[in-house]
C-alpha cells in the first residue's frame, strides 16, 4: 500500500493536531498535564482519520497513536487499541512476575535461566497476540495472521480504521505522521505489518486512493463487477461500494477478467468515472500485462492484429472473425523462456492497443501459444491460476489532469 486517502483536508487536520499538542505541551484531547508531550518522541507515529457516519454529512475525527506511550494504551481523545485492555493486563500478569524475577537473576550472571525466560516470554506474546480483533468491511472480525511480526496491529492508522469500521463510518481521509521539528512528517501505511491486515479489513488491496479515484491490485478469482445472481455479487465493485457507500454503485472505470490479477481503477465520484471511462474508450490509457505462454516464442517481439467477436452459441467464448469481428490489436515483447515441471513457457509483456473482451487470452491461443492456466482457451490443472497479470497502467487524473502511472510486479 502506497497512499490511502491522504487528502489535503486530512493533512491540514494533522497539522492542526500537531500544533495543538505542542502549544498545550500535552498529547491528550482535551489537554491534560497527566499526558505531557514528553511521553512521546520523534519516533512516535500518530494518525488522524476523517469519517462520515451513515446518512450524515457531519465530519467525525478519529485520532490514534502506535503501540503504547509509557505503558499508556488509552489516552483521552484517541481510539482504543485493537484489543481489550483489561484482558491484555490480565494476560500480562500471568508470566510477568516470573519473567522479571528471571531477568534479575540473569543480570546477576545466572545465564542458565535464559531458556526458561525465553519460553515464558514466547508463551506470553502468543497469548497476547490472540487478543487482537480487527473489523472488516463486511462486518466480520479477524485475528492476527499466524507468525505476524510483533507489533502488527498496533499501528496508529490501523487502529483508526478499525474504530471507523466498527462504528460503520465511511472513511474519507487518513494520514499517519511523526512530529518532526514541530511539524507533521507524513508516512504511508507500512507494508511489513499493516499490509498483513488492511487488504482483509478493507476488502481490497489498495495501492492508491484519493478523493476521486482508487487503484487496487485485484486478486485472481475475484470478479471486477457483480455477476448475475446473489451468489455472484462479491466483486471488486461490490466491496468498494460497501466500504464507500457514497461512491457510484457502478464504480469500475474498466474491467479485468475474473481470472486475471492486477491493477484496476475505481471511482469515488460519477464525474471521475465518466472521465476515465471515456479515456479508456478513446484509447488514452496505457496498459501493460505480463503473462506466461505455453511453448516458445522464437521472435523477440511482434503484433497480433486479429478481429474477434463473441461466439453467440458458446458464451462467453470469443472467436476470430475477419468479417464481423471488432478490431483487436495486441503488441507483445518476449521477456524470456522458463521451464516449469519440464515444460517450456515464454514470459511476455503485452501492450494491448484495443480492449476487447478476453483479447489477450484469445490472441494468445490464436497464435498457438495459449496463456498458462487458461481454462477457456488453453488448459488448466487443478488449483492452477491464469498466468495473466495487469502490471502497469498510465492515465490522466480525472480531477487534476496530471499524468499518473502505477506498477504491480507479477505474482508468478
């Protein structure tokens, strides 16, 4: 995750928060001498989140800090950690006295007790980690993933998100920052810890989000938009609209096949969707894909110019049709040849010039090199995914007009 709703509005609120803490020599809200600024340092991470309650335009402010400050997990004006403090203190006491006793003896030279202290410490940390609960976009709770690094779930921004989701408030701004020389220095949510939880909590893996658009990394197997029937409503669009109910129901600016992973652009506003949809239609968006093709392509690069259309007798298959098909053009570049389970595959970069349904999959099969794992146009073994990934996208931002781009490394 690179940037998630770090809007100008929330950055301004962060600056006000820092100024207020410094002016009052207190980190609490309202200010209190019990919580002086000195209990935090320049490494302390703070967060501020702006949200909207359901059916209300009244902005709500949530504040958070990471970890504990001088063993304070709860400070006036801040959200609670992602665990019950009373249960935490109860668990800490179980081994705490013995661990401190062992530490004292070890410091006096009794190194033979280190193994016992390590065992008790690990047991204590394991029990504490099971106390964490994180609310997800769909109302369900999850626990810490197994073998998470210690400190996962303690980040300031994640605490604010957890609280907002529990209140069913819509998030419209989030900023995490440290106070350096009296001013906020902003940081993106960390990949080492936050990223273990946020895709599940938010429903999607957000690479970028502002007040107009979001760019996600869609997983293979997830629909871009709901299909027909209640059993097919789960999709990137459905999850996005569930988290941001003020966004358009039809929030996708383009689509990826269910079996394809990679970059997908979603819109927070109807105006952003309209502008980006037109940009895709007018071929103003640059897209690149990475794929593994069956067999060996001997040339370094090439072009596939074969019109295609829907096979009306065999939906959803697309077929070549030079008379009635729609123009479809794909440029490709060979990246290398790989051997997997004794078979040779060619890794390629695709540069589609048109955006027809299943275009890359159909074109690959028509030149005799279907994409590995393609259940429609090639072959797929049980448990295998389609080896096609939307790896790069470039377009003009619908609000600012700035040319922006995003990359996503291939997961295969």
